C-alpha cells in the first residue's frame, strides 16, 4: 500500500477512536442515579427524561474501545503497520496447507504411483457420498424414497443404513463398494438387506415384474455380492443367498410370453398347467397358505432345494436351477395332494429311495411322513417368460436335486 494511503488510514482510524471516546465521556452526566429531570420534550403526555446511562452500559462502551485499540496493535489494520504478532492471511493459509499435506501425504503418494485408469475405478479414491432421493429408480424399477450414507472406510465405501420406502414395500439393510484381493477385478459390491411388502402385486409392478401373486405379506432377505463396481449388468456374477417367505395369498394366471416374470418364484408358472390336470383340486383358484424358499446364488445361477408352496388343496415342492442372467429354468416340481383331495392316477408316483434324501426336506415342511410323499412330478424348463411344464418322473427330480446340491450326484 502506498505511504499516503497508509498514513490516511492510520490518521482516520486514530481520529475516529479519539472522537468516539470524547463523545462518550463528554456526554457522561455527573449524577449516578435517575432523577426527575426532563429534556423538555413532551408528546401526547409522554415526557423524555434526562437520566445518565447505567454504569454497566457506559463501561461496556469503554470496553469496546479498548478491545478495538488492542486488536489494531496486535493485528494488521492500521495502514502498513503489520501488528505486533505479525499475523497475515498468507501465513495462516500456508500453515493449514502444510498440516493437510502432512496428514494426507501417505495417501497422496500411494495414489500418485497408480495409473489413472486404476484410480478412476478404485472406491478408496472416492469421498463419502450421501444420497436422498424422493423417487429413486434403477431403469424401470422404482424403489420410492432412497436414503443412504456411504462412509469412507479403509476398503472403500460402506453403509449400514440403506433404506428405501415405497407405498407398498420397504427395503432396509447395508451396502458397499470395496476392494477385494480375492476378486479378479480387485473389487466387490455387496448388498445385505430385507425387503418387506404389504401388497405383493403392487410391489412386483413397481419393480417392473408381472404380479403373478396376490397377497399382503412378503419378506425377502438378501445377502448378495458381485465382482466389480455397482452396475446394471451384475446378475451374471451374482453370489450369495436369498430367503423368501410369503404369507397367505393366491397365484394369478400369468400369460406366457408376456415378459417381466420374477424368475425365482417359478411357482407362478404352475397354475395354468395344474388347473388343466387337476381341475377338481384347483377349480376354485390356486390359493396358498405360505410360500417359502432358500436360494443359493453362484455366478448368476440360483439353486434351491426347498422352494415350497403349501395350500389347502395340495403342496408343491420345487428343486433345481434358475438362471438369473440367462432367465431360464431347469427345475422339477413335486405336487402332493392333501387329505381329502386326490390326484389323477396318470403320472402319480410314490417316492422311491432314489430321491428320499431330497424329499425328506419337503416331508418336514409339508409335515407328512416320508412314506406318504407321493405325488406328480413336473419338469420346468425353458425361459422364465414362457416355460415348458411337462409331467416328469423321480429320476428327473433326482437329477435336479443333484444339480442344486440337495443330494449327491447319482451314477
């Protein structure tokens, strides 16, 4: 700053301080207590008194003047005078930069040594991310209001408070994108969550699936992961487990070839065929008391040994494979009539020793003795949208049980 302007600021500041100090003391009245003196001003019966300032108020003004003088002595403010402490904004900035450099030097050096392509896909390089969306969607699948806080960890980004809320369902749990030395890609995405629905049909529609099932009680526990980053084409590398439970409801007729079928619940493909074969049993519709199933996911293939439907008319157990990416089935269903109902003789078989181990699971679920676990077998093959359902035998049931890992492979 030029010397003239520096001197101008110093003189102006000094005169200001002297002036406000003189005004303060010059107008201080000798009386220490309030009196009845007035200034002579009166308006509408209200008189203006001429009392001195309270002592605390006067000394507060004095303190502000002292504080201002002290500040200008210690810090810059009087023209070119740097202040006794020698503080500057540049020095403060440099000290903060040096502290940050010391704190993050190790991390910086590690990433400086990596190729830019690797840094671009490393979740450890990303900052914490918080997402709150009123109507979140992935493609044509709508999840309602999403709230997730992805925190930065040593391995990447992780959250234990994933939450979506829609009109008919909620999804809560944990999720993350982390590095994993055991994956070929060097990283992994995981989701561990529970979906709960009070309107299964509406939930299926929101998730872009044909309804297929009518009911108001659905729970799905998902513990899955896939190699690589969060992306839409993850189904082919999906691993983990899925557990599903549905309360009372009814299977609805799904038009073949209509598309958008939720493939894990292959029971939705059965009503059309069973209503033809067992008209006497299912003439009032395919209502059920419960559907449950555990699925083991390996590289996009879902294997089950206990997909089960329990209904007043008959019980259904399904074993085998469903391809999540290929969207196809290789499964066998066992339809077992309940007390008071009969199944046609054609295709009816009694469980033999070849499949006893696999049927033991359904025997426990159906609460039927193993020796009574007879029924009709159906093979379920082909695409999710239009599967072929044909009468099968226990050899087919044994083959699909072996494929799903329910029993040891047979010779």
